């Protein structure tokens, strides 16, 4: 602080010092000391001493608090004090100069820093928000940024002088903002650009720089001239001029924005392509919209009683048929991906389209790995064809539309992220070829999607037709009366402007005054000229040219933010994500509660069982069935041959006895017997025997397969698999076809076996006799049973069991007694009765008062003779037990002829050889083919969810299914919410 101790020091200097110490400046300027007044004018920037300085000049006296004041002329006789005062004055003056330089530098640094910071903040606000693209930057870049030494980086930054050279010319900026300021003064808003201009203009006004002051003064002068010019013109011309200027400015910025977006797309495409090639060697995370789409896909397959899936947001596109729904959706997706038709219904089922950003413009179905390149016309055609096929496949027979959802994802540079559902167009009349309930079905599908309280309804209205013909507006009004989640879109505005006599009608529509429905926003779009061959780019150009030249926009009937599909896409995307952020956490809480309830039910009902869903249970059953099939290969050859031999004889024994043995045995000599046997065996082998053998082998394989499955079922196996195993067994057997080429080789083997008559040893002879005895005894037993049924109970059964014969049985019994007397008289009687013998028997019975029919006599005789013959054959078989000696010595004239034993040996040998051949074919070929068929059936069942649902049922299965779905949905929702918070 300057010490002023001299009486001659002026009061002004003291006031200056007190001003810098925070005291208010009150001393009049005219009363200042001349030196103080000069200093005051110098530092205030005022060259006219008579003019009062600007108040702001006071801040420049900061350095004067330490400035030495020139003392008055000392009195005479002061002597050495004069030199000391002069010396002190120059020292103080030098110090003041140095202090002044310091404060000037400090003030410049502070002011320059503030100006640079403000300029940086303004440029930063002009840049778009790239926070959602952080996932593109590799993780190692963020890690590297943490390791960078910020001090070294700050030192490497350029100096302030270099930065000043890069700043724009403020004079030109002032001239450019003059026009914007004039528009603001006239009441026209130009958006954020004008606001930025006003802010910068304010900065120019408050700046103390002379150059800026000059620019500001020129700006003010231009503004005054502009105001005078506008006041001279009429109000209508002023409005027209301002609207044209506004439109040109908006189009200018729109083109600049599109150019920047295009460049951004190319840069992002390059970055993502490099990332796909593995340059960064990192796993690309799923995008936010992909996570959300997965949740919706799971919910679409979740069939439960909770209906929570209907409360997650999605954009539902509804409209009248041929109103342009699909065209609007294609403009948003930036590709013509849907089938097209002229006036006919093309959308036959809901199509869920997940839109997201990616390096390539591609489309993919949820259940397919194929990518369709949307930049190639052949891929676009294939995609449209595939969508049409899926729609037609989803429609059941006798129906026109389906509620089954087709899930499709579209990725590409610059595409807005959202999930849209394109619904079938609402119709007013059912035409020829449609199902009678088509109209009601479309209404029910539309209502099912729109009744979701968080669904955004995109209502499409055809602008080229009368508004009174619309049906969809009434439907939307019913589902969203307040219009809190509805966005109205008027299509074909170009045709509407051309056809309507009063364009103000369009203004009424987009202002929500014509329809009773309410909406969040109203948009007008043009989706082409109506040609199916138009590209998306040509449609965009046509839409932009139309609105640029349209008097609807020029006359103010439409606002600039209400037109073009691009603005529509941005608005729908913003509304969609707002709805998602507001509702997704609430839905996650609902699924947490559902999960708790299901887990509690499982713990109480199935505490010792794992939670296996239908697919896991199917895999478990599949492994068990395959193990059972493999067990067939472990069956011993002896077991196979024993079973095959037994079953084959059961199948052919009747034919052998009835058609070969009995006819041959009734002949009178051995030559005729052998001839008859050879002929009949040859015929049998050529026509029936191989077929019978293959049938037996196939049935044996089925029975063994079923036996193994039944044995496994009894070993503490889960009975929940019974229906599935039975269905797999039946389907596998149905598909299995025996190798027909084996029949020819089997026929040759059987024929050779039956041709051999040489019994080589006694054991074979004894085995043949035993086989013959067992066969004859079995037949005799069956014959006795038939005879007993014919004649009824005997006297013992009648007395002990109190049973009586029927009149028919009584007649049969009398006939049997008469025929038995005939057999006793003629033991070698032939197999058939002569007519006179039948007459004799009938008359004898009539003599005893029994009326009998000749047919009944012959039928009774057949069974009695059969029993008589079998009894004689068994007696002869016992005699032949010692006949091997005669057979081996070829004693033809011997009284003991055992040709029937040789026949049975031939049959037995054929059975053994056939069983061995079939066993080899089973173990070497057919078991493996059956195993292959079982695998194919299991694979087919595994891909058929409907089949698995039919075969694996029960509350336990459904509970496990619900638990799995709820957990999966909850995990997906939590991952989505976490990613959503990170994006915020």
C-alpha cells in the first residue's frame, strides 16, 4: 500500500487508493489533482478529459494501489531530502511498471481462459451425443487412457497464441448472426441454431474487446436497418419471406446433418468391419435392442397364466388394408423387405421386426442363421419370398390370417433402434376366398397387441381417401382413448394434396381436429409414387422434393418437424425408449415374484427331483431308449435262434399238418406219400415259406425290443417317459423295412434244407421222433377240445358241476356215438364218408328219434376221424423209435415204414437252418437299422415341439417349463436393465 504522508499529497490519490481497497469512488473528477486526473483518464480509456469516464474503467485501477504519487515541489532549503525523494520516486515508478505488467498478464490469462472455456462448451453442445457408441471403442483403449500421464499431455498442448489463430473471424460471425437476430425480433423461431446465435451475440455485447465492440455496433446498425425494411413491407409479404427463409435454413441444416450422418455411417462401418475381422481381438457385446428383442422372443413362446409379456413395450403398427403400413415400416428399416401386392392382403400374420445399428445392412430370422444382404436385389427377393412362405405356412387350413408371430431382425448403419410389430391390415368387408371370420380375427389380433398398456400404437391413415372411410381410427380410440401412447401417421400426402379440394383438411387431420382420436404426435409422410420397383433412396429424394415444394409446408399448414419418415422414425424411437425405461424395471419385479411362487411350489411337491424341463426330460428319455436298443445287440445267438424257431413253427405248423402231412399220410403206400410231400413242400417254399419267415423275424425283433423297454421301465424308471417310449417304438417299427433282397437267398436255403432226406445218426432220428410226438400230441389235444365243445359235458361233469347239454350238443353227441361205431368196424377207413354211409348214419339216428342234417354228420366225422388218425400216428411214432436200423439199412420192403418221421426231420432241420439264417440277418443288419430308425425318430421328435408337448406331459413338466422360462426372462431383463443404466 502506498504511504501518503506529505501534506501536499492530493486528496484524489487517497481516494484512488481507497477505491482499490474496496471503498466506493465518490470524489468528484473536477476536484482531482491534475496528475491524478490524467492518470484516471489514461487508464479508463477516455481521451476527453471533460467527458466522465465509463464506470467500468474503475476496474483498471487495480494496479494503482501501489503506484507512487508525484509529490509537490519541495520548499526551498530542503537540501538532501530532494535527492532522496527523487530516488524514491523512480524506484516506485519502476515497481509500478513491473506490477502493472503482472496484472495485465494475469487478467489476460483469466479472461482468455474463460473465453476459451465458453467457446469449448458451445462447440461441445453442438456435437451429437456419442455415449451410446462407447461399445465400438475397444476395452483396451479405455485401459490405456487410464495409464496416460495427463501432466505430460497438458504440456504437449499448443499455446494460446496458436489456438487464437484457429478461432473463426468474429466479424463474419457477427454479420451471419445479424439475419438470425432479425428473425428472432420478428417472432420466428429457428430452433437451437438461433438460440445459439443469440447466446453468442450476447457474448459479443458483453465483451470489452474493441474489435468485438465494433462488430456489435455494426450488427446493431444492420438490425435497425432490417427492422425498418420489415416495417415498410406488408405483413403478408413479411410472413411469406420469413417462412421461405426458415424453410431454406432448415433444408440447409438438414442436408448438412445428412452429410454428417453419412460420413458417420461410413466411419462406423469401417470401425465395425475392423472389429469383425478380429483386429481388436475382443468379443463384441450384444446391443441394447438385441437384448430387449431376445426378451420379447422368449415371452412370445411363453405360454403361461401370467400375461406379463403383454406389458413390455413394443411399437404396434396398425392401419386399414393398403393404407401404407408396410411401406412406412420399410422406410424406417431402409429396405424393401416385405412382400407386395396390388390391393390384396399381403400381411397374413404379425411380423416382429427388431431394428438396430450395425456395420452391414442385413436381415436375419430368429430361427435361422442365414443373413440376407439388403444391398443385393437377389437377397431382397429371397427375403420377401421367405417371409411370404412363412406367413402362408403359419395360416392353418381354412383360415386367412394367423396369430403366429414371425420374428425378423434388421441391422444397418444409421437405423433407429426399436421393436415394431406389423399387423394384418384392418378390413371392413370379407371378400371371396377369405374365411368368414377373417374380419373378427384381425380385430382380435390387433386388440391383443394394442391392449398392452405400454405398447406404442403407430396408427397409419391413408391420406388419399376420405377420412370417413377409415376403420382403424375408431379401433385405436377404443384402446387408447386419451392418446397417451398413440402416434398418428398420414400417408400418401402427395396424392392428398393433389386430390383434395381443400388442403386445410390435411391441416385438420395432422392437428387432431378431424378425428375423434387423440395422439401424442401427428406426422405426414410420402412413401413413394406407388411403384413396386422404387428404391428407398429414390423414395427419400421424392419425399424431400415434395415437401420442399409443397404449399402445405410453405403456407404453414404443416410444421417442419411433422413431415418425412426420418422425423417420424426419430420420434417413434424416442417414445419407444422412454416407455421402455419407465416400465421395464416394474416388469422385472413381477417376474421375480412369479419365480418365487414357482420355486416354492416345486420345493413343496418335488423336493428330491431336479428341475428338468421338457427338453431336458426328452434328452434323458432319448439316452434311455438308445441304451435299450443297444441291448438288442447283446442278445445271445442261442436265444435268438430258439425264439425264431419256436415262433416260426407256431406260424407254419398248421399249414404243415393240414396241407402237407395229413393229405400225404392218408395215401396207401410210401411212394405216393413221398411224392405228395415233395410236391407240396416245393410249392410251399416257392410261395409262402420265405415271407412267413421274414414276418416271424420282424415280429421277433419287435417283441424283443418291447421286452427290453419293459424291463428298463421296471427298473425304477420314470413313468413320465412311457408315452414317449411307446410312440418311439411304434414309429420306429413303422419306418423299418426289412431287406427284401434277403428273401431270395432265404428261399434257396430253405429249399435245399427240405430236399435233404438223409438222417445221419440216431440222435437226429430220436429228435425227429420227439418233435413229431410233441406236434401230434398238441394237435390231438386241440382236436379233443373241439370234440368236447361239440358234444358238451360228459356224465361226470354233468353230475359234479351241474351242467346240462344243449339240444344241439345232444344231437352232436348222438351223431358222434354212431360214427365211433363205424370207425370201430372200419379201422382203416378213409378220411371222407361216402354218401351211402351218410344216409345209413342219418337213418340210424332217425330210428332213435334224432333228426340230423347230413352237413352236421360230415362235420362231426371230420373231427372224429382227425382224432382217430392222430391217435394212430402217435402209436406208429412209438413203433418208429426202433426203426432207425431199418431206415439206415434201406429196408424198403420192411413192414415198419417211417416216412412221416423223415418228413418231420426235414421240417425240423429247415426250421433250424432258417432260424440261424434269420438270426445272422438280425444281428448283422436289422438291429443296426432299427437303431438307426430309432435315432431318426428321436431326432424328428426332438425338433417337433408339438410332439414333445403331447408325449411328455404332467404338472411336474409344466412347472419345470415355467420355472425355466421365468428364470431366463428374469436374467435377460436384468442384463437389459444393467445395460440400460450404463447407457444412461
